[in-house]
C-alpha cells in the first residue's frame, strides 16, 4: 500500500508564512480537520499535484541539488563525489545554470525541492546565513545553517529540514562532509503521531 501524505495544522500554518500561501499536496492526501480550518483562517490554498508530479517524488527520493558561490566550487565537487557512492543522484546547479550568483542559485535550489525534482538541497556559501534566510521564504522549504552535528541531527529528526547551508569560512572540508552525511542519513521522526 502506498503511503499517503498527511497534512496537519502545522503544515498549513507554515505555508501561511510563505509567499503565495499555497501548499502542494498529492491527490490522495489526508487533510486533517484542523488543517482545513487553519487553511480557511490563514487563507492557504491547496494545490493538488498531478499523478505524474507525484511519481516524480519517488524518483527524486535519492536526488539532491547542490549549489555554491564561485569560491566554493572545489569543495562542491568533492561533496558531489562524496554523495554519489552513497546512492545519491546529484544535480549541480552551477553547471546547469551556468552562473555562480549564489542568491539566484538559492532560489533555483528551493524551486528544485518544491517541485519535487530533488528531495534535499545543499548550498555552500561563505557563511551560509543569507541563503538559509532566502530558502525559508519558500513554502515547503525547511532550511537551516549547518554548523553543529547535533543541531543538524535535530533539524532532520525533529523538524524535517530539507535544505542546509554550509559556510566554508568556519567549516573545514571534513566537517562539511560530516555534516552532510548526518543531514542525508538522519531520518525524520514524526513526533506528532
């Protein structure tokens, strides 16, 4: 039996804080009564994604999008080489977009996650602060600046973050790889069950 998407009041409230106030749901999603009430109160609309788009979700289950500023290209290539043997398909936005404008690449990362082209996103930047702020403006994105193993583990297990920004100014290459490993291997534990 296929898993059905459960839409809670928290999902709706989170979407209400994002531009567009729209929440993408699968055709067979279960929307709780509290979520329906919250949608009316907060003016959030539900967009049912087509079956083909829903099937992309399963195809993207091991796809990760990565992007970097121009000074982080070398570490980004090492990061891709680190992820691929672990079974991840890596989309390199710098190569695809043919530029290194970190804010535009951050927006493209958010779009890739929201449209289910990728399940996770990683941005390498000088400090990672601004990209995390930009990512969190998009409905469906839960991003954090990665700097500490326990924070990243908690972000994934308790808050289901789907994007992380890593600042190379304060993180060694080994630390970046370690935080990435925690990010992609930690499972979300839905504590609201």
